[in-house]
C-alpha cells in the first residue's frame, strides 16, 4: 500500500506552494497534489504579478489581515527563495475632487490595515516618482510598500524549496473523489483518501488550496458548500521598456482595483485586469476587454505604445459569492480538512501570509508541528543568463558551451538554461513549463523562432518523440508526427 | 526609493569586464541575404569584414524557403531560397570575410567621436565564449520577425496549434514535422500563400485563407500559383474573431469585416480545424538598433536612414528587412550591396564617393503622403541621383508619384496602378533635390495620389 502522508495539499498554485513550503520545516510527510501538468496553472498564472500593499480590503476582513502581512513578508521570501521582487512603491492616481475623497478613504483604510507610510501627494511629486504618469492627475495616493513579482517564479521557487525539504509533488493528478474515514484525523489510519487517475493519495490532514477548484474539493469532502463566482479578468503584456514603470492604479471600483499599469521584474509592462462574471472555466480573451485595458492604461500612462502587445491572456478569480473574502481555517463540517478558499486578488500578495496563517490554524487545531533540524529555507535560483553579469556569463559558457548556444533570441535564453529548467525538481515537462521557468518563448516573437528548438530539447531530455511534447496539459500536442515518407 | 532599472544594471555589469577583441573595418550583423550581400560589397571595396550570425549556418530565413521564385532579377534565373542563399554563401566562403556563426550580438557600443571616426564595438557570445569586434562601420542586417497573434489581438482561448506561418514552415521544411492535419490560414501575405501550398502538398488540408483587407496582400503570382492552382479558397474582408479549443485548436470563428475592418455581428462562422497559421505581417527586428542609439521612425518602427542607408548614428548602416520589409529577396540583395559599399567607404574614409559623404547645406527630410505608407530614405544629405522606396497602403488602378517641396512639384511619375504587395522604387534626379535646396525647404514630400481616369 502506498504511503500515507501526514498532510496532502490540493493545488500547486501560489497558495498551495506557499503552504507546502511553510509546513516543510516541520517533521511531517507532505505531498502536493496538482490536477494540471505543472505549478501555477490556474489563477496564479493569470494575474499581473502585483504585490498589492493592502490598503483596499475592508478592515477586519481576512484579506485585510493577510494582504498587508504578505506584502511585508515578500522581502524575506524573495531573499530566501531567490526570486525576483521589486518593491518600487505605487501610486493610485486621482483626477478629480471626488477621486481625492476616495484616496483619503483608501489611506484611512490602509492605516487601519497596517499599511505603512501612505501619503497623498501633489502632481509635482507624482511626476518626480513616475515621469510617465498622466499629467492630468491632480493627486495620488503614494504607497511605498507596493511591489511586483513574477507569480510563476514565486510558486515554482516555493515548491522547489518544499520538494528539496522532502515534500512530494504529484502531477497531473486531478482529484476525482475524496473518501473521508470515520473517527479522528489523528488516528493511525488515513483519514482522507484522494482518488486520482495517478492513484489514490492517503493522508491524515487535507489542505484545500485548489483555487478555482476549491469549492469542488470542499464539496467532494462533504464540507462547506462554497458558492463560487468566476470573476474573469483579461490581462495584456507589452514589450520591454528602457525603464520599468512603477505600478499605477486608478481609483478602485467596488468589485476590482480597476485597470492597473505596472512594470514587471523582467522590464515588460503589464496592464491588469478587467473584471466580468463569466462561465466557470472561461479563460478566453475578449476583444472588448482587451480594448478596455488598452484604453484604461492610456489614461494612466498617455505615452504608452499599446501596439507592442506581447501577449494577452485571461483567467478567473476564485471569488466566494457574497463575502468576497478569503476563507482560511479548519472546516467546521469536516475536522482535519483545512481550507484556503476564495483566494482571489490579492492572492499573490497574500500568499506568504496565508501560509503563515495556515500554520497557525493547524497548530491551534492540535496538529503536532515539530521543527526539523535539517530544514533548509534557502532555494538557490537557477542561473539566469540574460541577467548575469558579463563575468558570470563567461564562466557559464566556459563550464558548458551549451550556455553559449542561444535558443530564445528575444529573451537571450541559452540551451543550457532550458535543460536546467527541465532537470530541476520539480522540472518543466512542457513548452509552457520551460517558458515559465526560464522565459524561452516569453518574448516579443512569442516562440516563433525558438518553439521548434524547445520541442527538440524537451523530446531529448524527456526521452520522447516530438509528437509527444506538449504545449501545456494533456492534449496540447504541437506536432502530429513526421511528414509523409519521413522515417 | 531606488527605481528598478534593468538597463543600467546590465550596462554596469558589462562595463568593467575585459573581453578579447578583434578589429575589422565593417562588422555586419546578420548572415541572411542582406548581411551576405552587404559583406560581399564591403569586401569588394577593400574592407576587412566580419559577419555575425545567430544560426549555425549562413542564409537566414532563405534556408527554409524551399519554394522557387528567387533570383529572377538578380541572377536572371529562377532559384529556390536555399539555392539563392548558396550562391552568396559560396561567394562569402571564397573570401577572407570572418564568420562568427552561432553567435548572438548582445550589444553595440559606439565610443566617443574622435577626429578620426567613431569606433563601434560589437559584443557577441557563442559557445566558445564572449568576444568583442570593433569596426568603424556596422551594418545592421538582422531581418524581421513575424507579427504574432497577440499583436493583432485575436480573442479566444490559447491552445496549441496556433503558429506563425514561418514557424510552421520551419517545422515542415527544416524539422520534417507535420504541425497538424487541418489548417486555416489567416493573412494572404506571401508566406501565408506559400504555406497554403506547402501544407496541401504535405497532406494537410487547408480549409481556406482568410484576409482582413478587401484584397490579397501577397504577390499576384503567389495567389495564382499557391491558391488558385490548388483550389484553396481566399476569403477577403474576413478575419478570425475567436480561437476555440482548450488544449489543441478545435476550430476558429471567422467573421466578415466592414469598411472600417470591424467584424460584422451576425456573420460569424465556425471553421473546424486543428491548426491556425498566421501570416499577418513582418516586423523589423530593431531591438539591437534601438539599444545602439539608432533613431527609429515612430510610425514605421524602422531606422531613419539617409541615401547611403546610414542611420542617425554615424557609421551604423541598415539594410534588408530590418530597414523595411521587402517583397523580393533580390531587392534585399541590391539594397544591401549599396549599404555594404557605403559602409566600406565610410570605414576606409574614401572621400569623394557619393556614399556617406554629406554635401554642405544639404539636409532634407522625406515624408510620405497620400497613400504612400512610408518613404525611404527619410533623409537626403547629398545632391545626387537618389533611389527612393515606398509602398502604397491600398491598391489603386491609377495613381501618380509626386515629389513636392512647399507645394511645388519637383518630380512627377506617370499614372499607373499600384499594389501594397509591391515595394516600389524610383530614382529621384539630382536636379529635383537641388531645386528643393534652392527653395530653402527642409522637407520634401513623397506623395502617391490616386487620379481619376480620363
């Protein structure tokens, strides 16, 4: 019979990965069970990468508590996990007296939520902080603690660190049913059995971090019936700029933060996000949404060249209908099941604090958490050729000529970096997985020049035929097979 | 609070290191048809020349263009892309032109101007390490890339099976792989037309070619040879309005568009397919040019050059598809030979030749007007016979090219039809330029104006 884990985390999004990493320090056997082929394939990949400071959730909500704390923790997390994090600060731009009144409200909200150093600033100061911000802005809320990350990188880094500390990653393993045994979760027999096509997974405690699938997991376990709404957002990525833009927000609406323009850790510009309730699972982009994004962005940054679109994508925010808040805690129906549900925006910003809170919740529920002596909090980031100093580049090429063999010209990614992305644990198993780990195919040509080379490298490394190489999940084949007459 | 600025970080990272350096007169970036022609012309003029090429082989995109249609004007003979390229590869191999293959240029640094000339440093990397090449002249010949789905904002899902036509061409012609079995092609540019035929020959069923504009964008001969001869339908004023399919393309939704190119509601039609090929335009790869300080025309995103194809940075020249998208490789060759010769003349300091040497007081800008989409060169600094290139934005049965200076007509071509698929070229007489100078203008206008037929 297969191992019974102390804890199974369902969902390898940023929330599940952060929780796994947080709990990996304890003397527990842990697995992360992911429905898709890779880490961060749900809401975690469909967002703008902003680490919001936490001035807009209503004071007293769970969101308000974990957002500001998460933002604060990002500095340490970035250092320990070796991911890129830029704390540039941000501005919410106001264009009228009504806007100014809204900014005042946001500021007092932020104050109540413990967000540091919020000030309302003049047009001169706006221009000083971000020369490209609209000259029509009459005031702004300046928030120095806002930052941005590459959300894939955060989730991948957290799970790599967890796996290095003994966590097991099981993928693709969509949970099809959950059997809950009678008795207490602390019994020696497994309390939960997750039925997946990859085999049954048994555990004593279950953590539901399934993002948009969280309501379904809770339902399968016979726990809370969350009523979820698929609040869909379209997002646009623009090509790199000589100078990275500071995040600029409009005054928020009741349901979303509005169309935000921000730089990214890689020097691109992101316009994020629309908000429309759509059919669950709809990740299509819509012409009207994309146009609304571009128009919204030009209001904040009038000189933005919105022709330079590198990518448009969409995803759904897992929103619990009615409360609009996160649900983090032990199920009141099924003991031993711990829920991190409704993790919509600001899920990226909150992830480290959600993990911290989940640890607290487990402790309070009586789960034995003994720190391991051999826990290593440090994850060494893979070498990124493009960002490496010249001397390091030379060293790398000297160590292996494949570091000098550029595959992705737009992002300057050599073959050795792609091979490393595939060989890491957990490694890339698809073309998009390679892209998320080392940016091959992420650039302006969108893999037009490098896709066939990446396919060849994946086929070689995974020991399969090019026709078996996937773009992302099962069924996303890229080439059918050899041409007629080719053996 | 420090602002995050990656560029500064990079420059600092690169500034302090000592890397091995090799000196040349002319460094050509790109080993496709443009780079090879420029290098050969510079070599012929007596310059020490280097070619830097990203791929393992010379030839650029011609290597995957296995169809015929190349060389008709340059060699008076119909060749395939690889055959056309091979003629230049053989010529380059017969010279002492230094080849840096598998080599990626990381940056071009232009030192301070001295009395002598500016020396440019090209930093490159390859599997043997990092290297710097210096040259008084640099020729930019990086070619172009294909416009992507994202740039034209096709809505819908993002499954596997959406390829630029060039990528599909690479899969088929270089990798011997079949990208799908049932394809829709968006865009009637030449690559799209060629791929419609290529797919058909490989047993991939082509459901149709869809074109946003009311006319075909590729050359007439390609519409005939690649679509008509194979019974592939061309749907004009129609575009893809949605990609359907979660993991692999399952269908596309196509819609007719109105005269403003907006989709007409109610005309949507679902076309089942597993592959969508995009042939929706080419974009010059000017990232390196911008990093080197070359000024681009904000509208065309191409380098502004003078009559010798010199950019705004002295000693940096541009030619081929990185400068403007050509219709025929033969034209790329001709233009690039001019750039190579001019670069050599600049590097060797040959005073008195037409190339690269400005006439005192001659500084004219050239702007497009009417239905001309662009005009090249954008600057004229010598009084001499000057070759002008342009393309029209829409087809017309009868139009005339005129060169205007302050409303005075300096030159007028004869009335004839124009098509956007053709890169037009005509010689502007020296006396027209002299006249503009006499009028004291700083700008001349290249206007293509439709005329009512008599």
